[in-house]
């Protein structure tokens, strides 16, 4: 990849993050976590443990950020906190043991969370469009 293409890709990612809704940003975090988990498996299978460690640490940071962003006034946030704590512990275990099966388990959990969040973002978009239409008709 040329330096120009890499720079253009980075600018696109940065612009996407700057214009994303909070729900879309959360979705991006899930996607980044999954990307790093999958990379860590590739690195473990290649016996490149430093790169595997780096990818798992990135996934850990992402899940920790998701945990820290929860609004604990809501019961669902308390349930999500427990799930995020569990996933963080799995990531640590997988990193120490270089355990691909644990990474597969983590990927399953994060994929389920991502898919659920993706549905919530879709519903939110639909509700926002409905609200905008009703506001413009009422003017």
C-alpha cells in the first residue's frame, strides 16, 4: 500500500470517528476489539507472541474503555459491567496462556455484544428519522 493510500485511509477513519454518533462509536470499539482478537489468534498460530500480546492488550484496552463508559445508574449497565469484567479476565488468561480456544470464546461474546449493539443503533436511526419526519410535517 502506498503512503498516500495509507494516509487517506487514516484520514477517512479519523473523519468517521469524529462524525459518528455515540452509538456508532461504541460499534467501532466492538469492531476494533474483534479485529485485534482475530489478529492475536493469527499471531499465536505463527508463534509471534510479542505481536499476539500487543493485539490482546489493545483488545483489553477497548473492553476496559467500554466498561468505563457505562452509566451505572441503569441496571443494564451493571449487567454489562459484569460481562465486560468477565471478558477482560478471559483476555488476560488467553494472553498469559496463549490460548486460542479462550480467544474464540471471547470473540463469541464480543460478537454477540456487537450484534446486539448494532441492532440498537439501527433502531435508534429509524426512530431518529421518524422523529425528524414528524417534526418537519408539524412545521
